[in-house]
C-alpha cells in the first residue's frame, strides 16, 4: 500500500508549504483525515498489509519510507550518495532535520510517521494496526545511489517501490548511475504506455515510440 505525492506534500509535509506572503499555514488534521479516508483500503485489507510505502518529496528530493509492519521498523530508501561523494553530508541532515510546529519540535521523519499513524488509527480503528509512529527509523545502506548532483531521485524511488523485499528490508538491485538516461527512458516508456495510463489518446509522435508496437 502506498500514498501519493499530493498526500505527502500537501498534508504530511505541511510545514514546507507557505502562503504567498511567505507565512506558514497551520497544520489541519481534518484535511489529513479527509485526504486519507479515500486512499485507505478496508480494515480487513489493511490488517493483511505487511508494508506501507510512503513516497516522500522533501526539499525537492524523493525518497521512500517503507513502513515494515513485520520487522517493526521504518526503512528509509534514499538514492542520495551521502558521505564522500557529497562532502559533509549524512542522511540525518535530510530525514531528521528539525520541524517546528504548534506542539513543539520534531525530526521531520518522526513527525510524518506520527501524523500518518494517528490518522490511520482514527479512520480504521478495527484494523488493530500497530502504532508504527514508535518504530525506529532504519537507513538502508544497500540502496543504489544516483550520481552526485543529479535529479534522478524520483526515478530511483520508483525502482525502490518495485524492488523492496519486505522479508528483510533490503533493495536487491544494482543500478549504474552513469546509465541514468536509459533508466529515465525505460520508466517513462512504462508509464506512458501502461494500460492504467488514463491518457488514452497520445500524440501520434509519442504513440509511435511504443516499443511494443515495434516488436521490441
């Protein structure tokens, strides 16, 4: 089960939004409940979930929070090459930066987990879902990383969703950061020509790029 960009950016990462006069918009838990209610499955289906995937778009960068209900932890799947390739950076700078709200100061990742867990418990109380707001965050060091300074985090995040192994919390995949152009093309082709794409009447110049029609 996973949530959408709009849900994350507009609700969970509320403090990152501003009015046009640069003032902050107060967090609205009612808006969170309304947005989440139409996304959640039934209580029976929710109880059967072993992982909740939460794509995070924070500070113009994509990562995945894999809430692992079997291992009782939240795996952070982040394609940023923290460390020597990005001097003087560690993953905590991004995921545990302090957010100030009316209730005090929280690490960004912790605040998102608290808000999501609280809302799910209110909307689906009979699911008896574990309170994952108390789960420890685990930064996955085995994730493929993108080239320093590239803008490929969104494409890597898509791959993480497909390649995450909930049994041990790993991403069993190797990606060559020098082949990012190929990765982008492959994923964009998949999205454009997937049967679930709601845009059915593609421009002829786009439609002819469908490799399936070429027998490839």
